[in-house]
């Protein structure tokens, strides 16, 4: 530290005790003494000067040190203030940057939203729209600002929805509305949300037209499939090897004489013993299926439920697992009783005819030989021949076939008429004519070729051929579709036996097989029809082993699960339990039902497709077991119900949302009455209830100092806590009006402790409110008013309805709140009398109440005894 010398002026004077004297009056000694005194004074002064200088230097150093410390402190404070200022600037810059980013993100989101978005003021004018909505109507977004809601003229439903929404107390709402967009009818789901203290709202619209159309198409497809299945003419079945039906359609039940498929499956437990007339037929059917895996046209005689015998034709196939174990059988059944009866009759007649023809042919040959050998006995032989011919004619007359004798040139020699109604009888004018004179060239060539071959080989030949109906007069079709005389069909089919006769002649025995051909063609068509149904069915059809491997699958099932073909599905999907079901437990549940019930109906599950996307399916299946009851396989159908599930989920969500919304608006009992479509006005009188009004003190003033979002969030937190208290005390919240809250006890179900419940609710509300603070950090306060008395309660309105109260007690409770003191609970004398034995009160005294005059009121302090 630098020391500065302190220069102090020194004034040397005479001692006050010495008086000046003249030089001549002083002696030398006196002068010397005076000089010594002066010197001593100088020394004293110098000592004082040194002491003073040291003192000043000490004080200067101290002052300089203090000044330096203060400068350093102020410098540090200035630096800290400067750093804080820089940090605040950086934070503000980051906030502005975040706001700009959030704005950009919001704009990007709104542009990316596939639906329409609009902002609407409470006076029903557009504040703004997103680009998607503007493009729909070919307008720029700024064109919408300030325009009235209905200026587009596209939907009265939308305009009415927004108007109703602003007129209600709801903060959010939704509705499906119809719109006319570019000349097309569209359906939109509109969701609305209020903001800015309910002075504005934004709406989001999603086009659900395609979803609605898809739902309708799904319903139509389901109805179409159900109609086809229920009205099928042929019986369709799935059956266990031990003879129990897993599934059957109504046609099969009718064929077997049962009233319904369910009765058939429950009653007909073992087909081998209870259905087949000859159990060996069932064994043969099973043997063929085991050997060839499919059987077509297997005919059996069965016994119907009423005991009547019936012929059936079955087409079936065996369903096996990958190692060849039989799981079950499936196929179709047709009632062929009438056809079999006709075939059996034809067979019997044909056998009889062949036997008689053979016998008569032998007799005729013997007669001819005898005629050749015994010329002498010609007359007798001719007589015998005439007798034989007469008998043969009688036989022929009883036959249903037509018999014609041709010579080697194909010339008609003789025609034997029969009694058959199913054959024609060639006219007599054909005698002597050739087949080329009678038949068209193609048919004539067939006749001539067969005649010549039989003549040359001497062997009997069989053939089938057809003739135009125009060559067979008098053939018609009866009401049952069978051909008889005077038919109008284009051709008739015959089966003929051509045998050699003496003199290069042949006997041509023809049998009408048109009906048999029709039956065979019908069977072939039925088989093709069943195959076509299987291949082209909209529903998946499957057979599945117990370990989860597909034995068979139709194309619909492969498409449903995302595979290119049934073969690809069966090759790649080796275990449905681990590779198909999203929840493997569903497979276990499926098998438990199969084991316990032998059938599963409408079994809904989520499954993976080949690309691992997830769909919903519904399965109907039955168990196929062997004779010992062991499960071989299960078979059934699968339906893709993804769209139905999505629609059901959406519907459930909407229903739950509507239910919750209804319960938030109305008491449960009142909501139930509305849901039951009570047509009378809902209005009830209650003799005694207790009402509470609560208001947040200074909330209006406070709301001007915070943002709308903060305001709404604060109110939501407070009122949500009040709602929890209302549930705890089982009182009914009626409504909120701004920052006011109204509850009542004793409705819609009367209760004796209504006053106690409201009192406890009020005390708890006062206990909760200090946990919420104003922007300045001070806790919020409530003014609460309570009143007891009769009221009328009911539902107002039809669309935006509300459950409300009327009566003097309601008005007085409101006055108790408005004329109360912050932090206090003011009650009427009636309420006081109900509670005074259990709660503590402080008498306020008389106050002037608007509309009531002077009233004595009390402060509710707390619980008492």
C-alpha cells in the first residue's frame, strides 16, 4: 500500500505565559530560557504531528480497503445480474423458438389431418378452417373467415349441431351428419370442443361414408349366405367315423324326417345302427372313404325318424391329418327314393324281359330246327309257331320295351307293340322301309352299322343312342318332369340290345333311358354344384386335426388367412395353436369346447394372417370321433368378422360414451327412465330435500389475470374434486354455472339424512378448496349456502336436456351463498333445525334476503357430538 505523507502546517507562537518585552528589557538568560522553551514546544509539536500523520495513514488504509471491498462486491453483483439477464434473454429466445416450433407443428398436423377442421365463434361464424376443408369446397381457407356458418349450404345437420352445441353446457359433443359434397351424399362424424371460455369451438369431421357402406354390404352378404344355406335343396353334413353328426343343414333334417338340424344332431347319435337299414352299407361307405378318400353317388336305404324307408345318394370325402389318420367325413345327401323305385321297376322288367326273350328265342330256334327237319309236320309246327308267336306277342304286350326286327339291309321287318307309356310305337307304314328312310342320316348310320356288325359277327351288341322327339309322336312331360307320351323334349335316349336272328336278321330291343340319363345328369350337376359351392363359398370351410393341422381348406379360407391357395395354407400353417391365434389360449378354449360339447358355435377370435396382420374370425365347428369316442378331427366354417367387430367396437364405444355422457348429465334413475323411452314428462315433487350452492370467491377478477387454458384447467381440477366428494356422500350434482357449483340430496331417491349428507359435503368442500391457489399464491376460498325444503325436479328439453330443480328452497339456497362470507357456510333456520343436534353452528342473526325479507341464518362450523 502506498503511504501518502500528511503535510500539516505548524504555526509556532509564543507561550501564553510569556509576554513580549522589549529587547533591551530581557536578559541573556531569559532569552536562552525562552529559546529552550520554544525548542521544547517544537519537539512537542513534531511528536504530535507524527502521531497525527500515523493516525491519518491508518484511517486512509482502512478506508481504502473498505472501498476496494465494496467495489469488488458491487462488481460481483453487477456480473451476477448481467449473467442472469443473459440467461433470461436466452430462455426467452428458447421459449419463442419453442412457440414457433409448436405453431409450425400444429399447422403441419392440421394440414396432415385427413378430415375437416374448423374454428367457429359462439355467434356461429367461421374463424378459420384447415386446407382439407377449404379444398373440398374449392375455396381458399381465408375465404371462410367471418362468414356465417350456413353460407356453404351443404348441411343443415351440421349447422344445427353447432348451434345446439353452443346453446348447451357441454364442453364437447359429437354427431353424425349428412352433407352434400360436390353433388354427392356423404356421411361425416363431427366432433366439437369448446375453448376460449366457451366463446369459440373447433370441430373435426371424419368422412365415414365408406365405413357405413361397408357395414351395409356386410349385413347384405351375411343375409345372402344365410338364405343360401337355409334354403339349400340338398342335405349337407359333417360326421364322425362312429356315426354322429357334427353339422347338418335344414335340408338334411327334412330328408331324414327331423324338424330341425339341432334335433337331428341331438337325436341321431349313431347312424350305422339307427339310420342305415343295412348297417353293412355304412361299413361299405366307410371302407370306400378310407380306401379312396372320396365317394360319389353312394346309394343306401335308410330309415327316417317316422320309420319310413327312403333311398339316399351320398357324396362324401374323408378328412385326414398329415399322417393319414381319419378325422371326420363331410359331404352331401340327396333323396333318390323316386328314382330308385323307377330304376328297380325297370330292372325287374328288364330281367324278366331278358329271361323271357331268351326262353322264347330258344324255343323259337328249336321250333325252326324242328320245322326244317320235320317238313312233314309243317302244319303242326306252323300251328305251334303261331301259338308261340301269340304267346310272345302277349309277352311283348306286357313289356315296356319296343322290339323291332330288321334284315341285314336295315329294313323294318316286324315291330312288336308294347303297353309302355314311356316308349313310342312306330307306325305300320314303316314296314319295308330302311332306317335311312325313317331316321336322320346320323341316327340311320348308327342303326345300319350296328345291324351289319351283329349280322357279320353273330354276337349280341349293346348300345345307347338318342332320337329326335319329332320321330316319336305322342310323347309329353308330366307334372313331375317324367317323359311319357306327347312329350315336348328335343330328344329321347334309349339303351338297346341287338341280337342276331336267322336269315341275316336281327332283333332290336330298345329301352327308354331318358329318365335315367336325366337322373345321372342331375347327379353330376349336383356334384359339380357342391364342388362349386365349396370352391366358391364366401366362408372358409376346413377340417382340422386335434394337434392343429389342416386336413382340408377351401379357397375362401386360404384368402381369408392371406395364402395363395388351400395347398399353400395347409403346407405352411402346421400348427394353428401357435401360428394362427393371437391368443394361444383361444385354441385351448376351442378344443375344450369341442371335447365337452362336441361342437362350437360363433367362436370369435383374433388370428394372424400370413403377413402377420390381425383379423377377427368367427368359427362354427363340430367334433368327429371314432367308434371308441376318440377325437379324430373337427370340421366347420370360418367367417371374417373384422369389419363387424370394428363396427361393434365403434358402436360400443359410442354407446359407452353416450351412457357416460348421459350419466354425467342426469342422475342414474332419471337416465334409466329416459332410456326406457318414457313418453310422459319427467317431473317429480319431493317434500323435503337439501340444496347447496358454492361459489369461488374472486374468481371473476382472478380469471382476467391468467390464460383461458389455465382457467379451464383450474376449474376442471376443482370441480372434479367436488365431483369425487359428491360420489362419496351420494348426493346429486345438478350443474355448474361459471365458477358456481350446485348439488342436492334427497332426489331422485328420497333419503332421511339428506341434510347431513349436504352438511358433510359442504365441510369437505371447505377443506379441499385451500389446496388450490390463486396466481399470487394465496389459497382460494368458497362461499357456500344451504337450504332445506320442498322442490320440483324434472328434465328440461328433448335434445340438450338437463335435470333441474325449481322451488323456493332452491332460490333461498342461492341467496344463502350470494349473501354469505368467504370461507363460511351459511344455512337457513330450517336446515339448522335438521342438523343442530349433530353439528356445531354459530348464529349470524337476521339478514335482509331479497324476495324473502328478514331471515335468521346460521354459520355451519363443523361436526358436533
